[in-house]
C-alpha cells in the first residue's frame, strides 16, 4: 500500500496538479478579451505590466495594502496559514527524503521541530478561520458548506501528518492517510476554489493591468492599493 | 410573452415612445407592468454564455467568502453593517445565482437583481481595492445591469435616460437647435460683462473642443457661461461642437451598451470633424468615465484611447494654473477650511487625485482632506445613476450618511465637488440632514478669484 501511494498514485496526483494548474492558467488567459473586459492588454502592455507588478507585490506583503491594514488579525492569520502551509509542504525533511528517493532531487530542508510547529500553525489558523465563519455576521452570510469542505481538504494532510509524526495512533495507517490526503489536496487544487493557488496571481495581474492601463495608470499617479 | 406597453425588453428609440414613458408620472404604470414582465430565460442564458468571460467567471468562482469586502462598501457601513449589504453577498446572490441556474430565473428574481444592482451598488469600485483577489464587484454589477437591461428589468428613469441618448444623443431632450440657441444666448450674456469674449461653435482645428453635461444646457446654463469665461481668460483657442457636445452617458448607468456606443461615437465624430488638438470635458465624473475611459472600448478602438487626447476639467484647470494661463489673485484664496470630494469615476478609476490636490494648493489656504480620500475615497452616495432614481430615494438617503460623517469630521463648511453627481448628492445630503455646509463646483470659485486682463474689461462708457 505504501509503495502504491508513494509510487503511481503520487505520480498521478502531481501530474494532475501541475497539468491542471497549467490548464487553468492557459484557459484564464485565453478567456481574456480586451473588448469585453475593456482593457487594452496588448497595446499598452508596458503600463499594464507596471500595474500588474504593483498589484501582486502590494498584496503579497503583510499590511502592504489598505485591505490588509483594515483587517490586522485576519491578515496575520492569513499570512501565517499560507506561509506555514507552503513552507512545511515543500521543505519538510521527510518530504525531501521521499523526493530524493523517487526522483533524486532534494531541496533545502527545515528542522523537523519547525515543521511540527508550522503544522500546528496551519491547524490553528484553520480553527480561527472556522470561528470567523461562525461568529462574524458578514462572513457567516456568505459562508457555504463548500467553504468548510475546502478548509477540510486543505487541513487534512496536516492533521494526519501531525498524528503520524507524533505516533498518536498507529503510524502505518496514519502515514498512508497523510499521503492520501496530501494527494487529494494536490488533485483538488486545480478543480476547486483552491485554484486560487494560481488564479490569485492571474486575477491580481488582470486587475493590476486594468488599473495600470485604463484606470489612471497612464496618468502617472501610481495606485496605492 | 408578457410584455408591458411601457415596461418591456425593447429599448426606447422614438420620441413617441419616450413621451409615453415620461408621461407615466413616477413610473407608476411602468412599475406595475414590471411585476408581470416575463423573463426570456433562453435569451438570458445565451447572453451570459456569450459575454461572461474568464475574468468575471473566475471572480465568481474563486471568491473564498472571506468577507474582507464588507467594510469597503459604504452601503454596508451606512446600513449598520447589515450582512445583506456585503458586496460578495450582493453579487453572489444575484449574478452568481443567475449563472448557477443557467439563466433560469423568474420575474421575482429579476426584480430582486434589479433592486440590488441599482439600489445597493453605485459601481464605485471601492470593493475591488479591498479584495485580496482584486474582485471588482462594481464591474460585475455593471455587467449585471447590462443583463437586466437586456431583459427590460431597469428602473423607469434609466429606461428614459437610455432612450434620451438613443434619440437626442444627450441625457436630456436637448436638440442641436436648442443647444446652439443656448450657446448663442449665453454668449450674449457674457458679452454684457466682458469685452472680446465668445463661444466659438464648430471651429475647426481648435486647441480645445469642450464637451459637457446636457443638464448644463437644460438647467444650469451658467455653468456653460463659467466655462466660456475661463477659457477666454486663459486665452484658449477653443470651440464647442454643434453635434457631439454631450459627454455624459446615462446609458452606462442603464447598462445599455448599444446606446453607450452610439453616444461615444457621436463625440468622437465631432473630434473627427473639427480636428481639435484635445478635448476637455466638464466637471462631471461619469461623463469622463463614459467618454474617455470606457468609450474607446465600446466603440472598438483597440488603443483604449479617444481619437484625440481627452482631459477632465480638473486636468485643464491644473494645467492652466501651473502654466500661468489662468492667473488667480492670491489675496482671494479661500481662507475658511475647505474640503474636496473625490469623484470615484475620475479619481479611483481615472488616477486624477494628484491634479485635484494641485488645484487646491492654488485656491485654498486651509485645505483639509477627508478620511479616507483619493483612490480610497467613499462614493458620495449618489453615484451610478442612483441620485436620479425615485424608486430608491430611501436607500440613497441612508447611503449618504457615510459621506456626511466624512464631511462633518473635517470641520469644513465648504465642500468642493467637481462632479455633477457628487454635487447633487452633497446638496441633497445637506437638505435632508439639515447640515450647515455649502458645496460648489470649481468654475464659480475660479471666476471669483481670477485676475481679469484689461483687454476683457468693458470700457467705462459700456457699463451703465
């Protein structure tokens, strides 16, 4: 079972993940329409690129925008969640060990204790997200079951990984559950709202080009997000 | 198919239809017919499939329902944080639902969508600045208005406005003769007060072609006079076209894209005919948005630019003051505290926040910013056509409270509002909430402060 989930199934999951995301990017770009979107992407491209960079970079910096500044607590939770998730997924020693075994590549790794901490931060952040959805009226009204499902898909590898690592229950079972939930997450990304993995960038680039080209960018006063 | 005589899917294209619609005071019959108007779900879905491209589709899909847009919306704030005013909720429950149901929606749903698209969003685009994904719900509501228009679900005044543009190429029934008569009349008025001032009509190859808002021609001709005096004082080689003088577009508020195109083409036609170096438009936010920002796209100009360079009035004023074409008497600078209303359409959506501040530095000694301001400003409360829709006056009046609090917090009694819509909203706000404030366009205060060169002064014998 272990060889199957780390072998063919892993190939499949990574394949769907990467190809799926490329397809999402291509489809997004193909669906852009200068006339319908009312943005001259191809003519005033330089202004567009400037606006796009500004739009993406500002929002990647904690408290870099008016939006982040108005919601300090949510901003911290959001950045902690996303950074912890990405760093632990990519740089965990155990992940790189498998990567090295299977494909002979290995990246920089973080100490295991840090990985453990990051997993706890991810789980903690998800708890906060859930509380937010339940408590704040402005979030509750737009929350659907799908939103909880997405949170569950994202956090499942961390719960199972934490249980396996600390051998709280039977290791053999939980490590397989961990791998399966991780693969499920990879597959789910291109097909769900989790596609914001790449579509965040596409959408931010588009609106950045919109403001950079059409809505004031060419007047020289750079927009402060 | 249940179509009313006044309320139906057919846009108004003749004077007769327009008169019938206008004689229905307050849209009484119109709104009764609206209750029965059938939805052509096949056409609606076909329309959506044809026009809903990846940008909007992605916005609808990836919204993670985080709620960060909530307090970016002045309607949400003005309505005591009513969750139903959260922008994400407003668009998901209307456009989102319409797409989910593949256009299979009924009359009641369409009326709800209409009430949301016009009375709960002024398309100020502020939420787009506060969404981490850059989801601009103002853009989506603009799109939704277009869908509503195609099905005949639009407020009575919007149907009239769209019809006006289709028939007169102006938002009000001002014909070419009316317009030229008005200009001639105003020109005589100016000549009673100044020497050698004129309003040249249809002059070719001028430096500036001036375009304006039809209500100036219809109800506020002094605005035309003011613009003319200032152009003359600045020594500009300018003109107004006899056709293509109207810069506004109620059709944009109505979601009537066909009429939007007609209107923009008319102005661009005047540019082609008169070949001015530049166009300058009046102190109006949506006029600039429609004719200069969006217009090129409706007409199909891939450059995204108007045939000749086009300026908002504030850009011209800043330039005239900077270059010294227009000289102000420094002793007449406004002494009292004064604040400035940023129009969403040319500040957030046009990048003109800096030039307006430049103007303030010439005219005010104690200029106080509202908080927030510039691109982050709040809508006046009456944008997107809302000022003019009787059905939604209650909602509009509640929405005004956010701007009122902003104005009062500055401690200023004078608000400069270089936008017709903002000017109206602030006027109504002062009246409804009994505020001790005054509001003004730039033109009248510039005229009060301008130094008049001797050559324009009437000889003593000319004066009584």
